[in-house]
């Protein structure tokens, strides 16, 4: 009797200091389970009995010399688990006119970087500063972050596991680039059933122009081995400045590198709200409990993403992508 392949959910967190991995992982896993439970209780029960499937790829210690106190997040975590959907006040704040104005100004700055000094507040300055440290690989920081992701992916390969790779915020950039390194520098692309990006900045020109492979031609520009890519962003998440990626990475479909590439960025509302920071629609806890995320994770767990998972990569078609403005 053929045993099913093990399953691995690899979660790559975003910027800012995090709690130590042994403290950070349990509430993340709890939120993943809650998101699945809301749409597929049977899948959630099966996952709950296999906690070893969830691996946290922690890298904050490479960038920062301090931890985050989990106590600051506990009330917000309990809130997103307790309530079934964002409250009316969350929806109103996330879609408020001043948040829409900030997004418009930041998107203009993404197109015309010289405007950044005029419009940027401290949050965007900190975000851009950390992002530049990564993109410029200052002191090899980005190389070391990617290596953490690659190590987790290679471990999954050795285990013969089906892989769901989740990248949140800047972690989505590190995950994407780790896959590119495996594909083109190490020539060992890893089959990934589902690549899920949450609150990702990959839709911005600022990021795209600095990605590994950006100046390569054809399929050399993109990572190989991903079967499906689903990108999700909550309304009002300014870290996902241009929330959609399907328009920018459509050549991956044209080249046969992906089966599906989809955005869900218009109807999701974050509910993470804490005494320490108020409403923060970007926090990973709020993303992981989303039914839209739970549906994808539960479907993958049930085997909906199994094709290609045993190492059979499709060869890209020898077709050049139509030129895009990315």
C-alpha cells in the first residue's frame, strides 16, 4: 500500500521583530487551524492531529537585535479568533478616506520615488528602510534570510513532502527569491503545490525592479516549480501598496510556469485590533484566520494541490512573455 506523502506548511514571516520561534509558532498555528475550521471542520480536525506539518521560518534575528513581547499581541489574537468577521468599525476604519488617500500618495511615490520625501510618514520610512536593507543585501542580510527559507524547502524535499509555502509581507519577497535561487543558481527547483502571499509588496514597482532575475530573459526571470500562486491582501493594508500581482507576473502563466495565478484583494477585511496598536489589518494573525485563507489551506490539505508534488516539474514552454511594464 502506497503511503501518502507528508505535508509541510512553511510560513515565512514579515518585517519587524517577532517573538522567539518557540513562542511565535503556537499562536500562528492556532490561527491557521481557526481559518480552516471556519470553512472545513473535517480538514481542521485532521490538521490538528498533525501539528508537525507547520514549520515557521523565522529570520527576524538576522535583521533585528531584539524580540517582540508576545504579551502585546495576546488580546488581538484572541479577538481575531473570537469574532467570525471584521466588525463594522474595523471595516469603516480600513476603508476610510484618509487611508485611501495615504495609499494613493504612496502608490504615486512608487511610480515617482522622488516624491517619497514629501509624502512619507514614519511608518513608510521604516518600511522602506527595512525593505532597502533587504533588497540591497546589506552585509549579506538578504542572502542569509533566503538561506533560512531554502533550508526549510530542502528539508521538505528530503522528506518527500508536499509543500504549501506562505509568505507574509517582506517574507513573501524572501520566499519568492528563495525559489528563484533554487531554480536558477542551484538548478534544483522545488515542487511547491501552493504559494500563498499575504499582505505582499510584490505588486510594487519598487520591489519588482530589484528582484533576483528581474533583468533575465524569458523563464530565467521567474522561479520554477510553483503549481498555484494565490495572493491575498486585506482592504487598507498599506504594506501591499499595489495589492495585485496577477497583472505583473502574468508571463509566468504564458511560459507555463504556473497553472493558476489569482488575486483576492477586494473583499477581505482584517480584524486584528489590540490595545497596543489599535487596528492593524496587516498582522499575520488576522490574515491566517481569514476564511479565504482557510479554504485554500483546507483544500490543499485534502489533496487539491497534489499534482506535481512528488517531484515531477513541468517544463516551461519555449515562449517569450509579452512585454509588461514591470
